[in-house]
């Protein structure tokens, strides 16, 4: 609820003055600290008024607090002054190294790249100052001139006094130049106390709504060090905007709004990164802003934020749109004619929520999620083959049919072992054991499992740390290989004479750090190491930790995935890439859904029901003037092309012509094609090859268009469509429209068809043409 | 003098070249049998498909209760009549096809139920065949083929649907589903047995009409992919517990499975012993049986009312204990045993393990040997020895891993030197911590008595005249044997000589699919059979024997023949103990051709023949056509000596189908002919 709390008081209280950071610590008598003064107006918007304010107590060394006065208001912030334990002079680690990051030298496309640049290699974003020091001082090409510091390459290159491929980085009169010069002049030595490192980086304000373009806001960055000291690093960090078209930021941390929207400002130094979330509202508060009814707590978050951004949400979708949407999202199917008529004719005020309850009980609901997870787990690729895919698919499907708590589901996956080819129905003791979960690729190993599990269930992409310390996140190679050590004993072996494999938790197995060449103990992400026990399955401990309600990653990751499935966009995109530098759009709602999910014992149907019953899900896809270009805040239903399987199954439903998939009996729906492949149409509409873990791309392309115009799938279905030509045209037309678009034809549509029939065209051919046209319409092809 | 030396060198050179060329399989190969079994008491006609089946003279069974008569034979098909005695033992029997140029082994299943053959088209629910229980249907499943069967079930009825395919030597990897009348899948099985065959035991919640759908897994199939589908309510035995007994003992055991309340007759092996059913209920029948004193130790089949799947039952020389009631589940309170002993148990729950405590009065070498997969159970056992403080001293999972390339052994055989007198705990569990009421094991715990076994890798060999023919033999060292074993062959045909070979006490390494090194569970040796050019053509049973000395004790053993898994899809001892070898002539050339060729009238077709020269290959080979088919022609092709293929163009001026074969000549002399190729004509 943190994010909502940030937004909510602004709406509830009158004008006030506040200071950031909320407390000031000064280390040493020469220490300084920038602070910000914010004025909150009656509407709840905050304004940077630092330059307008009068400050008292600034010059007194014994001060306990700083007080500011502004616009008739007053605010104070406590101040603590501590002695500095640092040796005097310029520190390489804390003063010099950060300059490489803030000046862009240590970036991935410059000297921080894997091979460096022109023989000069720095650690990526300053995560290894010792390596940087050795790069500057070592070898035959020292980059410092201790006798004449001003002639050091370290200074002449960035100022372009010496030609520099990276161009001009800072001027001779800059703070950066002065710091580097002083460091060279004092002897160019490495810190005697190498252990003092930044442990935490904070930026203020963490979130701010700027009311309209041209509004500005200063950012303040504060670093905490391992010796307990605190330092203002506002001028020592690198700033960058995730959306420079929306908000720009300069090297001093001053941001400026350019247009309505939302972005994050990244603040980086010394291998640390934080983000400030900046929202730009569209001008002044609208006086005629509608009072939007909220169906549940999801709407509180969504519409509160929209209100702050002055974006009006779209209207509620009509019953037909909602019915079609709910069927396609939950079942991958269209409602039948009878189901449509029943729902549309119903006057029950609770019919939407009743429909949701009904859909979540349908068998097809489990098929949708079974395919999604089977694909995420990349089941059926390589060794496991179609048999392995079927086991995983059946396992997930059964789990959803019985609404197995998600924590138990994941726990079972993590602890799975046994043959990859035995279907769960065969052996009671192995019932529903998704044994090929670990057999993604032919040479799946512990690092692969660590990468997959962290990405799938924790939303953390660890693979960078496999080769080097992660540039922005806290995870190091030690963390990666420590996490991988949980899977050290997960092996693959062929058991039976059926050419298929089994996963086995072996009696022995180790993971070795590739650089340190040392055996790693299993280590939780952000947690301690534990010892592997001879007779125990260390994955038990892993699953206890991973699927714990206390795990900050676990619930939020699945909530984000589910949210994306229904709302078209995750709070975090990509859905499995949670990191400081990729913050969620609605952190408070994400947390609230996660907390609710945990409180309901990881009940997937409860989570889905909560989303489906929200007004946010039920909004129309038709935008208004206020939200037409809005894409992040769910102000209207996000239209998207139907998923490949849904599209093929819907075409089969509408035409009555089933699709035959190679390797599956006739009557198998595309949503039930559990292994890879499935034919050209499915692959051209985004069915994944399962080589990597990723979500579907729902973007349309030319191949899809051509296939819908003249491909074999549509030709076959339209030509063989089963039409009851004995029915009247009124009945037939209603049926065709209801089964495909979940609405009756408009008068214009009805007239156009009747005109064709009256002019003597072949009646069957007219209906086939109509079907072709409908199947090619955006109204059919898109979820809306 | 000079001339004679030169000739000798030429001969030597020719021999070296000759010896380097491996002979392609020109001995008979059976790839399909239909039907792949029959009902006892009946006489049926079977068809065997394969290659090199011409000149098949006889088909032999080990059991005299099965007799076969060859009706016809061509290179691809043998038709035979099989007479099955009314008291033939149900289950798998080895069938050996014998031709002039070699022999081949196959399986033949004897059942007790009335059999029918599926009749196509039945690939649509509307065309489903009616199943009348108990049903045994012989069928074929081709690529994309579905076989539907319709049946009715009563409320609460338990029906078994069991497919015998790969376990019976078939190429069919099948899958089955039970569908309700609306087509909704109620149950599905792809691989149930360790050899890909599916099985469903289903309790029908309501009475009605249902469908059984059978197909190749992922719609795979072939012309020789046969299956035998059992369906019905007949007793179905899963296992016997204990799964064995000591010679001469009277044992009471439980047969577990389905529909056993109807069980009446329990027979061990081919009438070795008969049991009395003491009590029975649906999932268990209690049986009392007297094991004959003179019964040979080893695995037998236990038949319950002629059920499709007999349960294994082992006769041993040791005391046996049964812990299937769960009393061995506690590591803190293990079951005490006195060596030697065989423990019978079931790992019935995931993560379960059984513990036994053994006390020794002095340091000694002991062996823990598990039997599970060798008895066709799905348990993959792992054994561990702990000291009395709970410290793990040793463990074993698989004596040799399964790579699909070489016969594996997944049942542990752990030999360990207990370092001092005291208490030790032995543990057995499933290697993957699985558990199921069918996960049976037998764990033999005894003092190690070093020994070895000898097995041939295969059941038949063709020995070519004038050549040296290698035959693979594996020596497996048991219970700590660590000394060389000398292996030789006996009962050799006239004109055949073999030198003894020493199997060193080192497991043979081999390379896996990914280049990794694996080790066999034993030592492979090649025994070289030198066959004189004028050795008489013959068929004989060759006996291998081995002798070794270890710790002052001389041990001599006779080899048994073992199936080569690729040919028979099974690892294990063949019914016939000895290897059958045919002395035959290798042709001068082998022309390997496809079985059929499709041609249009007045059209051309390309054909590639794989050429293997066994004549020394010094001169070009002329390949010509030999046919009686009207309008079929081919320009002769000259194949250079070093070439291994002949690219041929055939022309058809008529539409009538016909056969042709290729003839290989060197300097005008025929040195070999291909098998016939059947021309299919398209108008």
C-alpha cells in the first residue's frame, strides 16, 4: 500500500511543506548535504520550492535540525553531525571511481564493455574499483603522470586535449577534473581502507507527480557506506531517463517535464542503482473529472492514479464486449450462440461476477493456463519431447482444475523428479509429477536451473551474474553460483529402455565458482548460505524459502504474470524482469494484489477473480480524448491480437470445422496442443519455439495478414463451413454474428448481406464471403 | 621362388583388405510379426516381416508345446503355421527363425483369451469396433492411424486396458485413451511400462458406453507396428509379495493387482508348482505354494488365471524376509537381519526407504544386490550402507548407466568391505525418491563370494567361410571378483577355430552420444572365430565357457545367450542358453536396395543401391537388371572398385507391377544379387 499512501494523503490534506531527505547526517566538518523543499498544494500536487525558501540554522555546527519557511509554511528536518573516520584526501574508491560511471566511461558500450575500449577496460559501472585501479595504473600504458598530473591520459582524454574516441566528457574546470587531478597529485594510490564501500544508494524524491510540461524538480542522491557514514553524492552519480521524451534529466540531477506520461529516472554509481518515479500529469486538474465507481480495491489504485494524472478512464464495456473478452481470456474460446443469448438477455445485476465464477470452473480454463505454463517451462523441447510436454501440460491442467495453491504448485515443480515419459495417470505415486520440468535442454545443468527458476518464479533475471557481477542489481557471481548450488545434485539419467530420461536428485554433486574455483554452498538470493546435507534434498529448503509468503519476489511475480494475461501489460515489463531499474507502474497495487493473494493462501482463482471483477478489467477498449495515447495506466481496455491458439480455435468454432494438428487426434483444440510446433498458422501468429523463456509477442505482421487473407487454414474453414442453410437469413445472420463477434449484426451489415442475396448471388457463397470478411475483421482478430 | 613370394603377398594383401570390410547384415532380420502371439490350444497362421528371410527352413520354439511349420518364405516375408498346446505356458516365448544363411530370434506371446484381429477402417469413433470382454485384439498401427473400440462398462466396474507392443518385440510405441460418449478424454496412458507400452486400469464411475482410442505415440506408426490389446475385467496380477521364496519352502504370499476376487488358479512357471488360493478380494489374493526342493534358483513367471501379465517370482537359496508392511521404514529402528538373507519389500510411497541392520563379528566383505528392474518393475533402486553412527560408508545407484547404446544395469550390486565388527545399516529406496504400490524390490544381503558371469551379446551369429568373425562376449565380475577370466568356445562346427581370450578385470569403456565416457558393467571381449574356406555349411549351438582363479579359488562358468536389445527390444537372458551360429558363405557383393520403387508409365525413376564389396574389390562392378516384369529397363552401370553406391535410372514402359533385382558382376562373373524390388506403378 506504500504507493497508494504516497498518492492518497495528497488528496486528503491541505497545503503543506516538507523536506527531503527526511533526516540529514553529516560526516566530518566539511561535509555538505543538498536538501529539497516541497510544497504540497490543496489538490495534493507537490512542487519543488527549494529556491523560494528561507533557511535557518544552516551555519551552526551544533545544529540539531534545519528549519525552512516558505509560502507561509514551515518545515524542519533533524540533522546529525558525526566525525569522519575517513583518511583525508581523495579516495579512489569513493571519489575517483564514481566519476567513470557518471561520465559514461564505465558504460557497457564504452570502457565498461566486456573487452573494454581501445585497450582500456573498466569494470562495468564501477562495480570493481580494484580492477579499475589496476587498469589505470597497471601494464605498460599507465594512464597517470605522477610528475605532471595535468598530462595524465586520465585527464587529457576526457577533456579531448588528447584525441578521444569517446569524445568530450568533462571540462578542465569541472569537479570531476579537479578530483582526478588531486588524486593523481597526491600520488595516485589505492585506498588503504579498501573495505569502505557504498552499501545503499537513495534518491529523493522517490516519486513525484509533475503538473504539466516544463515543470522541474531537483533530485538528491545520498549514499550510505559500509563504515556507517553518509554522503551527498548528488553530483557524483549518473542520471538517465527511461523516457527522455517524457522527462529529461541533466548531469546535476535536475529533471524537467516535457510531456504527459510516466517514466523512471535511473541514478547509478559504484555498481548501485536506484530509480525515481516521475509522473507528468496533463496540466491543471480537470474540474469535470467524473466520479468513477470502484468495484474493488484494484479500482482504488487504478482510478486514484488516473485521477492524479488527470486521465479520464473509458466507459464500462457493454455486455457483449465483456462476455467475449471474458470467454477468450479465460477459456480461449468464444461463447456459443446459446451462451451469448443467455447472458445478453439476462437482467441479473450480478451476471458479470456470476459469469466469472462460472468460467473459472470450466475445464477449458485450465487448458489456457496449462499451455501458458507448459510454454514457460519450455516443456517438450529436446530430450523430453512430446511425452514430457504432455506430462507437464497434464500436471498444470490438473493443478488448475483443482485450483491447487500456487505455492504448492511451485514446490512440487521444484521437487519433481522421476521419469520424463510416464504420464501421471499411470502410476499412482507419481500422479501429476511434472518430471521433465528440469529437462529443458539436452544439457540442462545447475546454472541453467538457477537461471530458469529465478526468472520463472522470482522475476529475477540472473544470467548476467553467471559471467560477471550484475551491473545494477545486487547479485554477484557469488550469489549466482550460490543459488545454482541448490541444483547441484539435480541430474538427468536414462532409466528405462524407452530412450527417455528421468530427473534424479543425485547422491552427490557440486557447483564450483568458475573464477574462484571453490565449491559453493547453497545460498538464498538476498539471504544466507546453508550447508548441503548428505541425506536431505536441499531443494526442500529452497522451496520453503522460495514459495514462502515472506519471499518478496514470489507472489509479486505471479501476480504480475496474471495481471498481464488479463490486462495486456504487466506492472513490470518484461514480466520476469523485476529490478530496481525497471520499477512497476503501480507498485502499491502490485503489493496489494500480492498480499491479498498470500492472504488467500496463493489461490489462483481468487487472484484472477479479483482482477476480472474489477472495473479496470471491464473498461471499454474505446478511448476518450483524455486517454487515447495513454498506455501504462489501464485507463481503457488494452486491445491486442488474439493469441494464436485462441484465434485458430475461434475460427474452428465459428465455422464448425475442426483443425487437425499433426500428432494429435482430430478434435484436439489448439489450446491443447501441448508440445511445440502445431503448424504454420500457430507459429506465424506467435506460438513460441520454446528455445527461451519469454512471453508471446502479440504484434501483427504481414505474414499473419497474408495467411488470414488466403492461407490454407481460413480457406479450408470457410469452404467447409457448416451452415444451416434451411434457416432464414435473419436467423443465420444473427447466428454468424453472435458466434463470432458476440453481437447481432447492425442494420447496415444486415442490409449489405441481404442485398447480395437478393441480387441473385449464391446464398452459400454469400455466407462464406461473410465469414471470410468477419474472420478478417479487426473486431474478430482482436481482443477488445 | 620370386613368383611364389609375390603371389603370397598378393594373397596376404587381399586378405587384409577383405578383413577390413564389415559384412552388412545378410542374416535374417525379423522386424515384425503378425499376429504377435496366439491363444493356447489353437493353431494359427502368422506372418513374419523383415529382410533376408528367403530360404527360411524352420521356426523353432524352446518349448515343445509350441510347434511351427513354415508355409512360405521370400526375402521379406515368412508365413508359418503355429500350433500352441492347450497347456503351453502363457507369456513370452522365444521364436527362432532359421535359414540357410543365419538365424534370428523373435518373441511370440501365448495368451489364454479368445483373440481377434482389428479390422480397418476403425479410425473414427463412428466406426469403432465392439469389444467383448475379455478381449484380446491383435492390431497394427501405422503413422497417423487411430484404432477406436467401443465397449460398455457398469458403474464401479474396474477394467484393465493393457497394450503389449514393445515388450513383445514390436516397433509400436502406442498410446491409449478412454473417452466418454461425448469424446471427452477420461484417462490417458502413453508409457506405463519401462518399454513404452501403455496401460490403463480404470474404475468407471458410471455405467455407459465408452471408447478406447489407440494410436502411435504422437501418431507415429509403421507397417510392422503390431500390438496386442488386452481389455477386460479378468484378474490382473501386478506383483507377488513376497516376490520369491527359498527352494523347498512352503510360502504364503499375496498376489496384488485388480479383479483378483475372481482368481482361481495360480501356477509357477510352466507347471513347476501350483498354488492354492486361500482368500481373495478385488486387489489381493492370498496364495499358499510349496516350492520344490530341486527347483533351480532364478526368476519364474507366476500366472494367475492366465492373466496377460504374469508376476515375477524368484526362487532363491536363502532365507527370505518380507517387509512390505512398512516395518522397515524407520532408520532409527531398522529391521534386524542375519546374513545371508533376501528382503522383499515395496517402496509404496514417495520418499520412502527401507532399513535393515546387520551385525558382523569381524571385518568382512558383503554384497547388497537389488533386483527390481531386472524383474520388470519400475523401481530404480539405490542402496546405501551406514555405520552405526549413521555415517554413510558407501552407496550405489546404477552399476552401469543407461545410455541407450549399450545394455545397462540399473539394479545395484554394491560390494563393500565392512571395516570392523559391529552394527551396520543397509538402506534401499527408489533413486528418484518415487514410490508406488507396484515399486517392488528384492534385496539380497550376504557375505561376498567372488564370482563372475559370462553372457553373449546376442543370440545368433553368422560365421562366414574364409573369414575371421568376431563374436562379442561380456564377462561380469560379481561380489568382488578381481582377476582375469579366460574365455573360450566349445562345440564348434567343423572347420571353425577359436583361440581363448582373456577378459582383464577392468570394465570396458565406451563413448556416449555426446562424446562422454561410460563404462560397461563388465568387460567386453571379442572372440575371433576363424572359419576355413571349405568348412561345411552348418547350424550349431556354440557354448562359451570361462575360467578364473581368485583368492586361490578356481571358478568355471558357462555362458548364457543374452538378447541384443536393438533387435529384440529387451535386455535379459534368452530362453535358449547357447548362441546359435550358422556357417555360411559371404557373397562377393551386397547390393542393398529399397523394398519398393514407385514408377509411372513411360516414366523414369532413380534408385540408389548401397554397394558393399566383399570380393576384394579390385575390378569395377557391373550392375544390371534382372526382371520378368514387362516394359522395365535399365542401362547397366559400372561401379568403380572403391565406390559404395550405384546410382541407377530405371524406365517403365508398361503399367503392370512387377519385381526386379540387381545383379552384380565382376569380369562377367556374377558375385552377388540384390533382394527383389517391388515396382509399384502409378498410372
